[in-house]
C-alpha cells in the first residue's frame, strides 16, 4: 500500500479517494500524504454483537461510559 501511495504522490496530479472500515492508522497515513481525512461512525443499519459460549449466545450491550457487558 505504501509503495502504491508513494508512486501516486510522486505523480502529483492524481487524486486518490480511499475508503476503509479497518485501516488502523489512517490518521498517520493522511498526515504522511498531506491529505484531508474524513471520518464518520454513521451506520445505515443497526449492528448487534454477540458472543457464543458453547450452545448459548450472549448479546453485547455497549455504553458510552463503560466497557461492553453481557
């Protein structure tokens, strides 16, 4: 990824628009490329998370103030 982005940055007249849901250090990459960064946590649908233990499923309930609970 770094090599491709370096080559595109070298060309200078190329506009790159990228999207990723899992890019761990996107802020550093944007700074390195001297690029604008747009981030959002908008989801068009609700996502429920579950943990499976044996034959049982436990729904994870998230709070803004606490760690996830079962």
